[in-house]
C-alpha cells in the first residue's frame, strides 16, 4: 500500500513539476504514473548498485552525491519512456531530483507520521 502511494505521489509531482519547467515535459497523468512506476523499479534494481559503486564519492560529499544518483535515475527513466516523458538536460534532472526528494520528505512525514 505504501509503495503504491509513493508511485502515485511521484506521478502527481511529475505532473506538477512539468508545469513549472519548460525543459521537462510529461504527456499526461497516465504517462506520469507509468514513469513513476518505472522509476520505482529502477530505484529498486539499479540505484543500490550505483550507490555502492559511488560510496566513496558519496562519503566525501557528505551524501550530496545522492542527488546526482537520483538525477541519473530520472534520466534513465526518460530513456525507457521515450518521447512522452522528456527531461532536456542533466541540470534539469538534478533540480527535479532535489525538489522531488524534498517534496517526498515532507509528504511522507505528513502521511506516515507515527502517533504515540
């Protein structure tokens, strides 16, 4: 249930952020859901390998290199999605990754807060 909620939240974020950036285009909400699903699969399969391979850089940058890994995952998602989900440059992907990480942090803290 929580994984599916994360996919839907990312899809809504994709649609919302595509309205703010001219270099980021999403064809529709269905495309955003599919891109979010692909991103979730890539985050489960590819991201841990990249994280292990770049661990020394990540430690040296105090974890900030994680945003670069997230941007790479977004660019890889655009590769699998084709022309219906487009991020024009790596800089845009890096900004989107940072915004999405911050938004997910806030949304997840509100949705899944523990009540004592």
